[in-house]
């Protein structure tokens, strides 16, 4: 991709040429994170440090949101305590 293309792309997207250059240089990393499940709405390219925990948390949140249950601090504490008791 030459400079003219980057300029026209940046202008069309309403962003800077530097942003386009950074995206192009990070192409492989972006594709890897997208394939791993980050999705198109991901704002930062950070992989999970505790993948099982984060997967369980996302599943739990999806269940709560689909049942229209409000997520409060008390509910979070109750669920965390229940999980600790199950393991002991």
C-alpha cells in the first residue's frame, strides 16, 4: 500500500494516516486476535491471561443478560462465594 492509498483511506475513514499505518503494520496481530474470538467490536488487542476464568465470566454474563437479571455487586459476591464453596 503506497502513501497515496493510505492518505485516501485515512480521508475516507476520517482518521489519520498514522492510524492507517499502525493498523497495516499490526495486520497479523489483529487477524490473530480476531480469530481467537475478540470480534469486530474489540477496542484493544489484549489476550486473556486466565482464559478459562474469562470464558466462564462471559458465559455467566450472557446468561444473566438473556434472563434480564440486573447485575449488582451483591449478586457478583453471591456467585463468587458459591463457586468457592463448590470447589472446597
